C-alpha cells in the first residue's frame, strides 16, 4: 500500500485513504456529468483527487471522513500533483482499519499539551488576568485535545491548536527573558487566548475540519474570543473598563496585524507586537516543517507554500 508522501507523478497505486473533503461537481460537457472533487489523505499527507462519472449510488455511499480503498493514478495538473481515481470502495470491517490511523497528530500527546497550557495559565501572577484566561480556556478545554489550529494553513492536524499554543508559550518565555520590559502575564495570556475560539469557529473530527460553523463564518475566531473576554470579565466581576481587560482585548484583536488578515486594529502595545511576531514565527516555521515532512525525500523542492507568499522551500543536502 502506498503512503501519500511517497507518491510521484505517473505512479499508479492502490491503498487505503481518508476522504478528507468531498464535493459533488459537474463537468462542463453537454450534457454535464457529476464527478467527485476530493482531497484524500493519510497520516503522511494529502492530495487533491478527481473521481469522474459518479453514479447515483456513489453519491449515497461516499461522504467526507469516509475511509476508502482506492486505486489511482498521479498526474500533474497546473504543475501540481493530482490523483485520477480509477476505483473506489468503502472500507469494511474486514479491512481492520481505524479512522485514527489516517490522521496526523501533534508530536506531543494531547493530554500533555493541555496540561502544559493549564500549568502556564496557573503561573500567571495577576489573579484577575488568570481568572479571565481560565474562564475562556474552560469553554473549549475538551476540544483542545483534538482540534487543529486551522483547516489547511498551519498546525492542521489533531491537537494542532494546543501544539501551536505550547510552542508559542516556549517562544514567549524566551522573549520575556530577553526583553524584560514585556509584561510576562500579558504575553502568556495573549498566547493562550489569541486562537482560543478556533474550536467554535470550525467543525472538526480528529483534527480534520469538515466545515466552518455559522458563528465562525459570521463572526470569526478573533471577534468571538474578544466577546469571551467580555463575558469572562462579567462572570469574574472584573471592571470592563480596566486596562487589564482592555489589554486582553487588544492582544486578541491585533494579533493578525492587519485588516487584510482579519485584525481590526494593529498592535499598539509592546506585548501585542511581541504576540503577533511570536504567532507568525511559529506558524511559518510549522508550514516549512510540514512541507518538508510531507515531501518525498527524493524531491529537493517542496510544493509552493501559500502562507509563505507561495514560495517553495529547497531541501539542502549538506555533506
């Protein structure tokens, strides 16, 4: 059986895969015919795929998050690998497979990641800031065990959000030691809260996002997290006009840096400047790591990485 990572153009292969995405579309021919626009994946990566001449029975059989046995052919479409599906059937109990075998998971156990987040949260010295952060974390603590940080952009795997937060907390600890003028409580709080509403923005199973929630589409995680801070302040009897609450709002609202990226304001607190760059550094390095991990060792260049201005990364072969 062939892993996604090992597939190259012109390879004909057979294997078991997860239908991470599935949409019924129609060809431009006359008359138009239905086909499946797919993303297939396993624990090593994912590829776009097309299954032509879909039957009525196929449309009642295959859905997102279905495990399948698939025969396919890899070819290049617009200079990117794509799979033409030749045969497809659902996995049966006789195949002895589990959905969890086909999803990528953070390299640290989810329970340990959440434990680390809570440890850092409890180390916040300011009691009011600590209470506000704890309230927001409590709203999604169970989902932190498996939610990704994004659908495709970065940390897009099981427990990816918790892993992203923990790696940022590690960077934040270093930055606070190097730049002691920064308020460590605000750095910790901003890192934990900046994406805390992601689990309510997306609908996901085992780290695979199948859809964005209605709230996610209409509000987005940044405004949702800001609303949670207000809710937390009311519940914890913290003055809504206090500079602590104002600072937490600003950290969340500005962490994407520009309106184009979803932030209504730019960073204007020292801690907000630090938070934006800590977030960006971890996300971009993870994009590079993921691209290298999912590119065959025989390939010197990764596919283009959208989050890095559609650049490719070259794999050096140093002696």
